[in-house]
């Protein structure tokens, strides 16, 4: 991973006015992954959208880490079911084609 694809965790915390301990708690629970480079912690760019969602859940809605874990799991299941529905619909359309 290139360094330009990493966001310093300290900068993220300052920008969002949050404590680093929140990011650490999310990492400990397996909700996000961070990268350490030369004793500094970085957030991979692909984790940003998810991390910002968790920040909103925690700081705007006052949901704790356990609640965020539950919400994340449910959202992942919904996305999985939506993909499955789309796959089943495409198979149904193919089966309905005159052959």
C-alpha cells in the first residue's frame, strides 16, 4: 500500500474532533483496520467511508461500540441479501427467456 493511500489517524481525529481511543476501540473490535508506519498510525483510504459512518453513529447518535458492531453486522447482512436477491432475479429473467 502506498503512503498516499494512507491518512494519518491524528489528522483524522483533529478534523473530526474525536479521541484516538475511539479509533483504537474500533480496531480492537475488528470493525476497521489501521496501519502503523514508523511509530505513526494511518487509516487506509478504503476504510474512510466506514470509519466516518462509525463516527456519526457514535458521536451524533451516542451509540456505543457494541451497538456499532451490531449495526454493522446487520447492514452487512442486508447488503448480502440484496446481492442474493439481484442474483436470483437475474437467474429468473434468464430462465424466462424463450429458448
